C-alpha cells in the first residue's frame, strides 16, 4: 500500500490568494509569465519563473535564476504573503470546469513508493527537465508546485470529502484568469486526518501520475539522494516526502491531445489520401469542424475540409493496452508509414495541440499556411491510462491532456 501523509502547508492569507496563485510553470514561456505577473508583486511566478525579474534573454537554467527564485521565495514569506500552518494536515482542493467539479486530497507522497513502483507512471521523462525541477527544489528547499496523482476511488474518502465540503466554508474560493473555479479546504479534524492516512496505508495499493512526471521523478530523486547522504536517515525525514494532489479516478476526465503536421513528405494531397484509405475508412464531412465521436475515429483537416477517418480493424488490437490506443494507430499507419515521422519527441515536422484550445486552433494553423494538415483524436480514458501503467507500459508522447491544471501557490511543502 502507499504512504500519503499530512504536512504543514505554507500558503497565502485568504485575501491574497488570487494575487499569489498562478498557472504552473510549464504552460507558459518567460514572456507570457512576465505579462501574467505584471503588477502582481505577490505572484508565485516570481519564484517558479524567476527569470521574469532578470534582464531579458537570461538563461532560464542559469544559477542566477535559481538564486533569484530563492530570494523571491524568502521575501514572500517575510512579507507575510506565504504563512506556514501550525499543524500538519491534509487539504481538499477542488476544481470546477464546464460545470463539473473534481475533488482531490492534498498530501505528501513518499519517495520510496516511486522507486518501488507503487507510484505508477505512463510517460517517459527527459533528464534535462528532471534536473531543472531538482535544482529549483534544492535551492528553495520546498516543493513549490504539486504533482497531479490519481487513485482508484474509495467510497469512504468520498464521503469524508463530501461532508467537509458541505459543512465547512471553503478557505479559498475563486475563479481564476483561466476561467476555472478553484476551491480549497484545510482539514482541521484530527480524526479525519488520521483516518485518511490509514485508508491510504491499508486500502490503496497504487497511485498513478496523471500530470507532473518530471516533478515526481525530481522530488523522488531528491528524497533518495538526501537519504543516502545522511548516515542517520530514518526514511521519515520531511525531504523524503513530496506534495501531490490526489484525485479519485472516477472524477477525472482526460481531454484530447491533437497533432498538426508541416508537410506531406513530398506527396500530393491525392497521393496522401489514397495511402490513408488503405487502413482507414474516409468520409468528407465538409467545411464545418468535425470532432471524433468514438474510439478509433479520427478527424483530419486539410485544404479547408474536415474528413472523418475510421480505423480499419486490422490497425488495432483491443486486447493490447498499447495497440488499442488511437495515438498509436495514428502514429503507426499515418505519421510513420506515410509521412516518415518516426520520432515524435524530436521531429520538427509535427506539433501538438491540447484539446483545451479547441479544434478551431487546428483549423487556424492549417489555414494560415503554417501547417499542411491536422488530426484530432478521441481522448484516452482513465481506464486506459491505468491499464497501461499497471502493465508497465509507456504511452506514446503527447497522449494525455488533463484540464484544469493545478493552481500553483495554494499550498507549498517545505522540506525541512
């Protein structure tokens, strides 16, 4: 079973929460971060994107950026913009999008569970991105932003969360610039905190990384490294734990993650489409945006028209957790076999567009001439994600997109 324990959160006073909190570091570039933080001296972006307070063009991975992050982090605490709770506790963090609300438990996961395979991943990580998050965590000695986990729902936890949400006013409750509602409750009842910890330790064998693979890997490596370098380590030091928001699987919804391509690999449009129909049934849907409605159905946009593509039965295996994935079908039979795009991580001929931007973004990028064609996919399900993680497989790149993103700055976990 997994270890998830309460912690003493470092968080903003209620009246400052909207000024302090921000989108996560990896959904914006430095210029966008500077614009978002303009006029907001309290914004956590001054820590997560500290280059915004340095001369333009500063290398975001240079020591001066991390040092600036530490300076700004200390200042936020000195100014009272971040205050540490007196007692360890869990928190409830809820997000509302399109009228649907999902409720997560905020607690600290144990680094050993990651290395022992109890925290399961479905993506590969890049060493350079891991290293960046490790350095920031080491400099600040804190998990500044949480990772996003899921677990197979436990009704008793659902009932406890529901009781708190109904009977205790939210400490934070606001709609951010992303248009999503963010709601936050500290759990003050010691008996409830103890019971939540007990349930994780006795009823939940695994947790699944939904979003934040690099932060998870970085935080786990720090716990392992510090433990190995401390001859008196017990394995229970605060640095052995890292902050996560953990949602029940039945409340999460993955949205589509789509593809745009720059060229047809020297083929004419007619040659390209003739090759596609070898493995897909094709139907011209006209000029109105068409969104895939089911598994193994794709939408293609090219030359002002939308086409419905249905994969032929020979292209997938419903009994294989990887072969059933539509991203795998598209990659194998169109991107690789027809277009010659084999390495999705490195190819400059393809780009990826999160479904939160809508299919209009695909149309826009093709109509502008920037891209030649676009493909929209039916989203992966949580069951598929869990099956892949449980089988030890890895999803192809850019398969899952979770929304809303976790708001940074609602709570921070210090490692000392």
